[in-house]
């Protein structure tokens, strides 16, 4: 019989199966998810009783002090080893989110005007509760969550209050995290490495290395990821990836966590265990909000609060257990043995008739939900038809408790309101003195910010250089481990280099073979160009999805990411192109002069860097499928105007300007000059007559006699910088468009 972890409240009794330690060797989701630790241990920075918890962590203190959630017992008496607990996380305030008259519309073009996706909805999501946003596809669930998380801000009307005060978006974003449906993780990092990156970026200098290690170990233990800690993310199961996504965000202990369909792609057992984990996080005092499609009855009853949308309007908000009575009161009787979640979805989609409007009216009249009271008002009206239990009352008490703390302070109250209404008060509760601001200080909202009323720190938890350095190391490590990006490329450069070397063996000094040699040089430029561009088009979108997740969760800036990416790519690109070019150069018998070797290698590397930047631009701007097509297709005109297929003089004058836009032209021209230019002596002729014994004549034939190698170098460098800047701007634009 599986030992169990029993969670009791006056309204709910949930049994979380907890496997014994003996079963830990199995990394399957069933086992590992089921080892989620006690909700008490997952509290929002556990320690301490009473006042500090009220203040800083929203943790589960004594009910009298915190007024938080009911006590949860851990029945798991047979644990051999004491379970880890999250005692070292930064302390956080409990956060309640209230929104009223929230509307959102999108433009559908000039003719069709605006389409309303959310229509004047109201609601309150509270700390200590696991909230589900449900509704049929297209009802507006993700839209609502994106707006609440602060990812969508334009065209939004209505108000969003945080702990009863106007939301300050930046501060709120620092205290919340958004865990997306797809687990956007870097495939070649292990769990532990990923956790260290997260800790270093999110906790900054506030914590020592040892403290960070403790935090990481605790989280891994808590989320049963210890056994897989040294496994690369690419090899993790779906459930483990989901838990890693949660673990990465837990590092700085955000009091608000948004989850977009956290159970998608998981089997029923893993779904249950995933929701158990979320519930445990909520029980630790966090505000956990997730969209969910159609949960099983078992999953459904695990949620504390339900917010149901249909056509952008709320058709139910309140306790999960209050749903069926509410619907009954509207003459919508959920049949026995029918999953209420399915039933409400059927109602929302109109399967039982046109009820949406009536339900919306009922919700607006306050027949369900918490009533439209602010969190700061302790006397929330308890709706008639909803089964409000003691837990929700305790939340009201919690608000009162917070109020007391705010009135009598010694410790910084972290305030997420607008600066002009920022309240900093100190707590005079007896125990609070030695708990003090230090424990309340968080890496993201440091006490000085609250104490001194400085303008809001625009920055991230760590400095720009620190972010750059951490990301540079991470990108470097990822590239090194990437079989496709690194090992395969190195192999292909060597093999193709040797092949070309054998094909054009020793032709470089032969005047009879100058045309073949020009072909060899052109192919070299083309090869370095394509091998730099295509892998970037293929891999950058994955990196970008990770970047978007981390950037939106306030880990680091776009600048740091982009600069680190650029710098980490450089050495690899230089080495790959260098290896190929050197092999080809020596095997094909090009002039053995150091300066020529250097010039030839440099110009090819520069061409590769420009091509790689183009790959980055394409990867940043479009999807992989489009990029894979557009990359080579857009390269064709560039190659056409390179000067190899058509001489400059042969190009119609109205098209000649295009040759200046062809970066391949500069690459090819520069390579030709480094081999045949700079007053090279007459070539050896292996036949009776060689027309191009004089290299200058050959350059003249190629319309390169007036070309300047350094102009080519300058042009390629300018292309490199220009395309990198454009790519950066594209990324910035894309980020903006997401909000
Ligand atoms: N930019 C847009 N232009 C037009 N319509 C949009 C736009 N963005 C979203 N919508 C529409 O808004 C509605 C709500 O979208 P949203 O993604 O919030 O739905 P959802 O409830 O999360 O659906 P699902 O469960 O399928 O993900 C959908 O009908 C969608 O087509």
C-alpha cells in the first residue's frame, strides 16, 4: 500500500500518494511526481512562526497569526529520511490579485474594427489558493492570464489591483512567473546546471554560493528531481520537464505563479501529481493560477477556486464545490456521476441551450464568486449560492492580519503598488525585531527600494555584465555539447575540406587551371557561408523560445542575451571555418605566404560570420519551416551577383548596384585578391600556352583588377554589424509585440 500524504481542510480532503524512498530509483513520472513533498514544506519560505510569515512569506504559520490556509497534516510516517523543506528561499509577501471591469480587444484591421476578447470581467485570485481558469477553446483563458501576468498591456481597460492597490507592472513582474505550456528548456544542460544558472541570475549577489546550493538542493529534493539532477533536459520525461520548469522559477520564490495548461501532454497519473504539486505550492501561501482545459473529476476537485469563461465573459467564479449548487440554482442540474467540469463546459459551449447570457448576468449580480469586494475590505460579502467554506473566511482573516502588520511595522512590507502610493511601514509585533528586514529582503525587490522610495529599479536581479557572463558560459557549454551544432559541423568541415582538397589538389600555382582554382575559391566561400547560416536558422528559434520565457520572467535583459549569444558563437564559427579553409588552402596549393594565408582565412571567416548573422536574423524573424526555405532562396540572388557567374561589366547597368549588396561578392573578391592580388609573381604553366600566367590579367578578366582587399574586409565587417543590429531590433520588436 502506498503511503499517503493527507491534506486536510474543512472543505477538502485530498490524499497525495507518497511513495517510499525505496522506489526513487525509478525516474518515471508516476514515481517521481508522487514524491512531491508535504505542502507545509513547500510553503513560501517556511521558517518561523507568526509575524514574519505574515509579513514576508505568506507561509503557513499558525492559523491565528496568518489566517492563511488550514493546517495540512503529513501522514507519511514511514519516511526514512527527514524530508527536505524550502527553508532558504527568499521571503515573499502573499499577493492577492483583483481585477475589475477588465476588457481587452484586438484590432482586426481598418474595415472590421476591434474584436472584444474579454468583456468587462471581474474577479479575485487569492494567495494560498489554487485557481483554475476554465472555458471552451477560444473563451479567452490565455488572454486573461496573459493580461494578469502583465504580458499583454495594450488595449486593456479596467483595473488590476495587487493587494488592493494599483498594480505596478514592473514590480509585479518581478514577483511573478509564468510557466508556459511548452517546457522551453535548453536541451543540453543538466537539471543542476540549469538550476545554477537560474539561481545565479535570479538571486544575484544577495546569496552566497553555499546558500544558493542549499536552495537548489532543497528545491530539487522537494520536487523529486534529485535522482535526475545530472541528466540533460533533452533526456527528461514530460513530467520531469514540467517540474524542472517549476523548479527553475521557484528559485526566487515568486508569490504568484501562472501556469498555462500545466497538465497538457501528461498522463492522468502525472496530471494528478502535477496538480498536487501546484496545490502544495498554493498551500505555501502562493497565488497559483492556471488555465486548464477539461480536467477529470478527480483533478477538478483539487482546485480551490474556479473561474469559468465563455466568449470572453465570466459564467462562474467561486469555490469549485460551489459550482454544482450554483448551476442548480439556475435550473441547470448536473446529472449525478457527471463530471461537473465537463458539465460546465457543455453549458459554456451551448450544448444545454443558450445559458451563457443568463449565467453572466447571475455572476454580475453577485450570485456567485466572492462578491466584488476589494482585498483590503475585510468584510467580503459571502454570496448566497456559493458554498464558501472556512478556508475563504481564513483568507479574509489573513488580509486582516496583513493589515495589522502594515499598521505596526518593523519590517519592510513589500509593496507592489505604484510608487506614489507606496506604503512602507514597520511592524511592531513582538517577535518581529530579530526577523527584521533581512529576512524580508528579496533579491528582486530589495529593502532599499522600499525604504528609500528610490525610483523603481529598472534592472534585473543581477548586473548587465553578470548576466552576460552567466549567459556566455551557458551558451558556450550548450554549443560545446550540441552534436548537431558542433560535432557534426566540425566533422563536415573537415571531411568536405579534405574532399575539396583532393578534388582540386595542387592546382593553385598552375596558370593552366586558374578557372578551376577560381571555382575552388568560390566553392570555399559558398561552403563557409551555408554551413554558418543553416544551423543558426535551425537552432536559434529553440534558443529564442527559452530566451522569451526567461526574459519575460525577468531573469535577464535582451542585450545581455544577445551579446552573450554573439560572443559565444564567434570562436566556434572561427574555428570551423578556419579548419576548412586551412585544409583547402594547403591541399590545393595556394601561395604559401603567411600574409596570404591569413588574408584568405580572414575573408572566409568574415563571410561565414555575415552568413551566420543572416541566419540569426531569419531565425529571429520567422519560424523554422519558413526560415529553412527562405534562407537558401534569399541567398541565390546574393550568389548570382557575387561576380563568379557574371562579370561586373556583363551585368546590365541598372542591375549593377545589386552587386554592392551581395556580401558573397566581397567574400569572393577578397579571397581572389588574397590569392592572386598584391603583385603575385607569374604562375607556373603546365601546358604549352597559359593565357593567365600573369595573375593581374586573370584579376582583370574577373573585373577585380581595381578591387581592394581592405574594402572587402570593411564591407563584410559593416554587413556583420548591420545585420546583428537589425536582428537585435527584430528581437526587440518581437518581444514588444508579445506584450
Ligand atoms: N490577435 C488576435 N486577433 C484576433 N483574434 C485573436 C487574437 N488573439 C486571440 N484572438 C482570439 O481570441 C480568442 C481567445 O483566445 P485565447 O487564446 O485567450 O483562448 P483560450 O481560451 O486560451 O483558448 P485555448 O484553450 O484554445 O487556448 C480566440 O477566439 C482567438 O482566436
